[in-house]
C-alpha cells in the first residue's frame, strides 16, 4: 500500500490550490483520512479530517477556506484550499487508515510543499 500526497506548489496570497491524497496498491478500503501540515521547528498540526461516510472536521484556521472531500471508489481524498494566506505555508501530509486484506493500518503520505508568497 502506498499513500501519495500531491498538488502543492507556489501560490500568491488569496490564491487557491487543491491537494490530493491517493491510496494505491492492495487497498480494500480507506477509512478516516486527515490532512496535517508542518512548518520547520513545529509539530505537525491537524488541518482537516473526513470519515468514510463523509463527516468532516476542520482546524479553526481552515474553517471557511478549506474543504475536504473524498471519492471512496477512487481511494482519493482532496483538500481544496481557497484564499490562501502566507501563514498557510507548510508541508502538507495526508494520513489514512487503509484496509489491506483483513488488516487495517495507518499510513502517511510523503508530504507536499505549499508555499504562499507574493
């Protein structure tokens, strides 16, 4: 099983990006999936999460600007980020509970860098 996060890049303040998190390999099902972000010297912080059924939760900093969504058939979760701010600059990671055969395990994606700068 591999969990891949991609979609980061350089964007100006007020711009938007959509991050993708895709589970591949011997995947039976993907359960709760979360996006985290981390800046140098700081702990990884939760940005948004979504259950298999689509229930969502957001950090206060993400509410109203970020939207997490998923397609269970594609084993994919997205994080749509609007009105990006300089302080959103970070490496973004996805984390998911993935069923491989009869076992469930937690996986982290490799991280994708989001840079918000003028």
